[in-house]
């Protein structure tokens, strides 16, 4: 089975490829940009994007909308994570948290699959923001995020280790369970 992943982010593609490898599913990247509306939740952003893409993409596809939610910043950058990453990066988040003792944060990922109908799968991982970036793996905010129960940042983990516990790994697990039940692949 093949799955089209609409994204401009090669890091996300690598993780989804690795995840589905074990199930004999080939993930390929559809590099299309789509409108990301301003909304309060990742689910709303994903839903609008899928509806827009469904009129432009042949056949089934999925996308992933994710964000980093920092407790001491009232959940910021959250739905604005892509913009914040492009503008101030993870150094900007570290600066905003300078002197702050509450380092709690979580990642959330919404995987949206379109097969003529919309199916949403979500995953989260809770943890803390480091004081300094560490590691060279992964992408985005990975160097400053340590998941609960670990001392390593996501950027210090292999893709397999990250997938086992991450927001995206959890959302992909829900997605693949659904595919197994519904498509019996
Ligand atoms: P697409 O929308 O094209 O898929 P994107 O990178 O713009 O790619 P998002 O809109 O979902 O992705 O934005 C999420 C931002 O949060 C993005 O800039 C990433 O840097 C960051 N992010 C998402 N997942 C992450 C992860 O697993 N580890 C670290 N940072 C992540």
C-alpha cells in the first residue's frame, strides 16, 4: 500500500516513512503548499487544509499539523509554531523562557487523512524545555524538548526512539490502527 503525505517538511516525511516501514506501507511526499488558516486549534487548521486540498489532489492523502505548546507562555506558540520557528526559532523560545522555572511544554500532532471523508488522529507528548539546545537529529524545536521520563532531547534520539513516544508517533499509531481495521491491508 502507498500513502501520499502532503507536506513541505522533510523531517515529518522521514518520521512517517520510518513509522510505516514496519507495516509494509510506502509513504511518499506530495510537496504542495496549502493555506494554513488562523484558528484556535490544530484540528481546525487541518480540517480547512484537507478540504482545500481535496479539490486539488487526486485520491487519498494525509497531512500533519503540529505545534509546541509552552505552559509558561499560555500555550504559545501552539498553532503559530511554524511561523514562530521561521521567525525567532528555538533560540527565541529559550529567550522568552529566560529566568522562568516552569519549563513544562507539550507537542501535539493532528494527522488528517482524506479518502473522500475526513479522519482525524491526534497524538501528544509532554515534557520540558531545556535551558540550552542539545543534539543534531530531528528538526524544528527538537533540540530544546526533553520528553517526560527521559534525559535526552528529541534531537539526541534516533527517529525510531522519537517515533515510539512522540506526538507524531502517537498520531501515526492511531492512524495505522484505523487503516488496519478499515482497509485490512
Ligand atoms: P507542513 O505544514 O508543510 O507539513 P511545517 O513545518 O510548516 O510543514 P506545521 O505547519 O505543522 O509544519 O508547523 C509546525 C512547526 O512546529 C514546524 O515549524 C516545526 O518546526 C515544529 N514541529 C512540528 N513537529 C515537530 C517535531 O516533531 N519536532 C520539533 N518541531 C516540530
